[in-house]
C-alpha cells in the first residue's frame, strides 16, 4: 500500500515577523520625531531674547488676533522665533496668561504655554 504524503498547508495572513518589523520601524520613526516639551520648564531663554526683551516661542504655535483661543488665528510662530514684546493680559475664562507681540503690520497674541518672556 502506498504511503500517504502529507501536504503542507500554506499559512494565510501576514507573518508575525513582518508585523513585528513594521511595528518596530514605526516605533523608531515615531520616537525620533516626537519630542516632549514641558509647558513650564522650557529651559533658558536665548541670549537674543534676553537682550532685546522679547517673547521667545518655545514650540510651534498659533498667533491669534486676541488673548484667548476663541480669537481668530492670524499666523503662526515657530520654535526659536523671537518677537518684540507689546504687553500681556490674563484671560479670565481660560485662566492663562497671554503675551501681546508685534507681528507683521500690527500685534498678535500667544499663550504663555508656548512662549517665554524675557525683559531686561
């Protein structure tokens, strides 16, 4: 009697090692691009901001028409930019401090959560 030969079944689905490599690649990519920035521990203000008495942007942010998130966005600030200080106010509804800066042809507002003030 002839001996039966076993046929190997093809596995269906994606191999686990491929999924593991994809997850690892995504994790490394995400880890390199993500950077934690604490709101109140931004480090030292750059010398240029300290010398000019400016507002140093500590992370990319919106520049608004007024002091609060309800106001229209009129532009954007990029990490490391320094703007000339024009004033400040505390918003009652949001319990936060906002800095007025000279921006383009007028003034704009940024939150203290994304900026530091240096007055000499």
